[in-house]
C-alpha cells in the first residue's frame, strides 16, 4: 500500500479518495484533500518528520500521520 | 473607546501579515515574526478610519480554521462566538496571503457563514509578479459577495483602501453566508437549525462540534444540541465532508479569478531548504548560528558595558561631591544610582539577543529548526515547536512560556513550560557576566576563542542540558494522556524587514528594562533603608567601635571603614543576611551574598544591584570604584581570603543556573496552567536542585 510515507524525495502522488477518514481534520483544512497532488520535498535527518507540499501548502508532518494517508503514485 | 467606534477583528491564517497590517493601521508596534503562530494573544489598538469615524482594531493569533486545536487558536473561536454586544466584532477583516489564497479562503468561508460583515484583505501583493500570480479583482468581489482589497502591509500599500472598505462594509451591514451545510445532509441540518432560529446554522453547528455555548442558550436547547454530539463518528464524517465541500466551492470561485503562471514563478525556497534542512549541514548551520549569538553577546557588548559601568560610578562620585550631605543624598548616591546602573548595564546584551531572535523569526528560519528538531525533542517528551520557547527563553522566560500556546498536546506543552526556566535568560547574564569576569582569566583558548565567552557558552549548555534532562524525567513521570499531533507550515524565506526587527528589539528591551527597572529601583530603596537602619546595636555601633579600637591607634580612614562595616553588620539587612548565613556557608557564601540571594528571588538581575548597594553602604570610600572592583577586593574576615574566589564563584554560577528566582515567571506559569501546583513545583524543585548542586561544586573545588 502506498502512503505519503513511502514516497521518495521529489516524488509525487495523488491522495486517494478512500483515505478521507484517516486524514486528521486539521490537515484537511490545510489543503491536504483527497485528489490533491502531493510532493515529498524533504525528509528530516532522523527520518522524521516529512516535509511535503500539497495544494500549495508547504507542511511538515510526522511520519506516523503520513503513513496513514494513502496515495496513488503518479508515473 | 466611544460607542460609535467600529470594532474590527483581524483574522487569518498564521503568518499572513495580520500583525504587520495591525501596526500599519494603529501605529502601535507589537511583535511581528515570520514564524507561524507568533501572535499568541489578542492585542488592541485604535485607528482613524476617516475624519469622523474611529475603529478599535483587535489583532488575533493566526489560525487555519475556526475549529481550534491549540490554545492560541481557540482565542479566535471565543472572540467570534461571543454574543454580548460589547465584545463581539462589528466587522471582520480577514487577512489572506496572496500566494496561498485557496487555503486562506477556507477560513474566510467559515467566517462568512457566521454572517458577520466581512472584508477580505489579500496581502503581500508585492510578491504577485515574482510568483506569476494574477487576480481578477472585480470578478472575485462579485463571486465572494464581499469587499476585497489588495494590499501590501510591508510596503504600506492599500491601507487607505482597507479603511474605506471597513466603513463601507459596516454601513451596508450585509452579510451573506458562502456555503450551506444543508447540502451535506438536508434532514440532519434542518433539524439542527430548528433548535434556535436566532443563530445561523453554522453557529449552531460550531456549538455542537466545539461544545462552546453562548450564555443565552437555554438548558433545553443545550440538551438538544448535545444530542447531536452523541454520534461522534458521524460528526467527524460531516466535518470532513464540510471541509471538502468548502474547498469545492472555493475552487469554483478561484478557477476564473485567480491564475498562477508557474513558468514565471521564481522561488529560492527549494535551494535554501536543501541547505538549511540538510542532514549534516542543517545541524551544523544551527550550531553555528547559536555559537555566533553567544560570541556576539560577549564580544560586542563588553565595550558598552564597561562604559556604562564606569559612567555610573562617576555619576555617583559626582552626586556625592555636589549634593548636600544628608539622608536623601545618601539614598540617591548609595541606593538609586547604583540600582539603576545595575539595570542599564544589561541593555547591550539583551538588545543583541533580541536582535538575533527577531531576525531568525523574520527570515522563516525558525520553522526549519522546528522541522530539524522535532524527532529529537519528541524523545524528551516535547515537540519540535518546543524549540522556539527554549530559544526565546534565552531572552526571557515570559514570552517563551506564552509561545508554548502553539503546541496542541497538553502534555508536551506542560513539559515545555516546566523546563523553559532552566534556559539561560537574559536576567542571568549580568550575574554570570560579573562572576565570570571575577573568576575566569581573560585569555584565549584554541588560539581564538575567548575563555570567558567559552565559560558563558558552557553555562548556556548547562541550562539547556538540564532543561532537556528535566523534560526527559517529566515525560517518564507525568501521567497525562494527550494525543500528540504535529503539523507545521514552512513559510517562504524572507529578508527580514528592518523596521519590524528594530521595533521588536526596541519594544522588548524597553519592556524588560522598565519591568526589571521598577523592581530593582523599589528594591534598592528598600534595601538601602534596611541597610542604613537597625535596632539598638546599630545605633551604638559607632560608639562601641571607637571604644573597642581605641588602643589600636588607627588612622581616621581605617577607623571610618571599621565603623561602616560594623554598622552594616548590625543593620536590619545585615541581621537578615546573618541569620541565613549558616545555611549558605557550606556553599561558600557570606552573609552579604546571602542578602543578594534573598532579594534576587524577586528577580535574578537584582543580584548585582543589591551587591552594589551593599558595598556602597559598607565601604565608606570617598572615591566610588566600580562594582566589579569592589567585589574583587572583598575579603572574607573569617578566612582572610577573597570572597569571590574560584570555588565560591563557581558555586554561585551553578546556583544561579538552576534556582527559580523570578516572580514574574511564576505568575505566568500559574496563569497558563491555571493552578498553583506547577509554579510551586518549579520553585521548590529548581531551588532545591540549585542548593544541592552548588553545595557539591563548592565542596569539591574548595
Ligand atoms: N513581502 C511581504 N511580506 C510581508 C507583508 N506583510 C507582512 N510580511 C511579512 O510576513 C511575515 C509575517 O508577518 P506578521 O505580521 O507577523 O504575520 P501574522 O499574520 O501576524 O502572523 P501570526 O501572528 O503568526 O499569525 C513577516 O516576516 C512580515 O515581514 C507584505 O505585504 N509583503
Ligand atoms: Mg501576528
């Protein structure tokens, strides 16, 4: 299963519709919506947190949260 | 504030320039910073909108939505849901960042649904061309059914248009909702709306989701509202659906009105991020920044500090020779002038510290530090965001404790609050500075690094290390359940605005000096009184001394000194110091230092001023020497050795590194944790630790 946590640096994906319930409300409100394109910008030196860009927002989220958000990798 | 004044509330996402706009509108200055969540409390100012119309403007903390997840965000919800006429805003000014308009409009749409007149100010339009953004303003106004203004708070553009829009919006008093939740589940929301038609559907929905009820709601209605709360998963699902629905509406509106030409966008962010968040360089740069700060605090400030020190000594001399002798002149020469000198002398160091912190915040670098440090901080029961309080705690613990409001997990926040006072705040600096200059030689190590500066750095490291260790212990012992959720926005890098930085440094330094100054001045007057008055034995001191040494054939100078010393010992303060001497002698201190310890429980920085007052009263020198010289020459009559020798000095340094000596901090901790339990734990825990450690240090080094 692909999640944001399984992206490589620079890689992109689309947040899948079925993960809606596992995205925290706060992240949704910040633009992390199903169908949105998400890019992994950087991984912190200790492998956590992750620095992502989604819907124009640049956010740092923890791996724990990221691994709950399923994505479809774009080719 | 007169009745006619329009009440305007500034609301928007973090870091969109609300405070910058607030400053432009009100002319008042307050903290602005490029770290999301810098404003953590509301602040008011007034503004002249037109020749006849005034407004009261409230600046609020930034938030991504009305649904709060941390204390600072909940302040916004509270302001909006307050129904009593006095407090609730007439017009809401939503400040949005042009670069991320879509996300900013989510909050806007929620506010629109509360049906309060709203103006939308799209800020940072000076960045539009660089980012390849174009906006169809007329169409946007129409689509949003709102007054929209393009502004640049930094360049002072569009401010007049904002004022005009506020008046227009207030006069029209029209407010239309933007989204209709009934579309999500008609039956469910019809039923909700039926509970009380006086409130908008969205207000009722917020009462349900936030369990925040206005006083006017009857008990019956409240029960009905609470019944909606039973099915939590449904509630959660509907909140999710609502958010998606809002974004759909926003996308529809922006599709034709807001265009971004990516090919025109120039962005430094990616390149800079590669360096600043790099797995090795990232930490290396952070360390360098810290080293630079400490080196500058010591190097840049030594010259002005010496200057201030000698100036005040000369001032005392001047006053002494020009004022008529009497009680009042004594108070001025021995109490007030040294006391004030003791405050003024910290200005250079504090200003430099605040300068660095302001620049780090303004540039957006702080968020990168949060990103780098989160994993490490989590091991110690804190949060990446705790690094901001820990760093700004090096200036002052009070703003640092306020800054913890952005941390959404209560346990992580509490731990941060509890350990922040261990970090070396600027009030410790003057104490450290004077002790270091007395016991550490002014030489270079490794050929370039000043040994005194290095000692200071070690003291900072000691404070920081203890904070981390204490956090670790607290994490293991505190039994508090709270889920830790973490999301931080990484703002764009910005060149710091010189104006913002200067205002910030000026304002904070002023607040610090005035705040500390008042305490120090008051205490030095009290001290002087206690030191120059006493019971019977004080009044007889002169007579007794003359009789005692009558056969020793002393010169007049020597005799006068002897008398002064005996007098001080028998004064009220001398008696107080003497009575705690047994407890502090094992730490290497005499009763004079004991007095300084007692007074510095009000505020640490009082230490130097107290010693200054005590030594000026104690020595009957005609020539006032500097405080430092007086301390250097102090001899312990019991041992005949210098008081401020290496073991006692080290022991004092350690004591000041750990002890909780700041009433203002205790008061803030009480306010933020809402109980006396935590400040008391800090007071006794930290001071106990200080006592034990200083004891060990002195006994080993002695
Ligand atoms: N380029 C540009 N930068 C701006 C403008 N207005 C504000 N800034 C910068 O944006 C950053 C944040 O400004 P603040 O006024 O602190 O933002 P805020 O909305 O009060 O932030 P919070 O209190 O954290 O919610 C600062 O670095 C400002 O210098 C503008 O019009 N143009
Ligand atoms: Mg602000």
